[in-house]
């Protein structure tokens, strides 16, 4: 995922090398998520593989490096996770929700509106589970009716 210009200073200078090592050496090009995203992955680990079709979404996978504590300065091994886009976005969902609420409240305040955030506004809410690719369609069974001579009269 691209780094926003206003956050670039928070990443170490060797971030591209750190990220590549996590994604392609440690994770071997496969999503490392084992449920951190809130999904139960068949087999225990997400089956998404870099530049292949995602098993759930069908889109091409681009492996990313997620910060589990949402702190770009923290590049400890245990804080980084090689993740597909789906898992990364789900891991960051609660964080994105909170920062969006804070940003919207700051904009409203700058425009002269009074407001406040409750604790409920800052609670993490899991995103909905993504749909699985549709199963191949099969023809519906043909319903056959039979009438006896008495029913037909």
C-alpha cells in the first residue's frame, strides 16, 4: 500500500528492504495472516499468493507489509506481517475508522461546528466478511407433475 506523503518521515530509510524481506523471504510470497484479520482461514493460514488470483476475491494479490500495532516506526519482526490486500485492510479497519472519525471531527471544528466523540465512536467494529466467489450455476431440477384420470376430470 502506498505510504502517504505526510507519513513518510515515520518510516525508516531502509523500509523498502525491510518490507521486501518480510514479504518474500519470511512469508515466501504468501499471506502470513492466521486470523489477525478476523477471518478463519481454511488450513489456518490465508491462501493468498503474490501475483496470483485471490482465493476469496478473485483479484490479483499484491503482498503488503502490515504493522500490527499501526506504528510505522515499529519495525520489529513480531510487529510486521506479510499480508494480502484483504487481510491488511481488515487488520487496519478499526484504526482507519478511528482516524477517520478524528479527521471528520477536526474538519467540523475548523468549520466552527461544536462536536464530540464518544467512546462508542472509537470502538473497533469488524468489517463484514467478504463474499466467496460464486459457485458454478447448475440448472434447477425440473418439476414433473403427473395426474391420474380422476384428478384430470
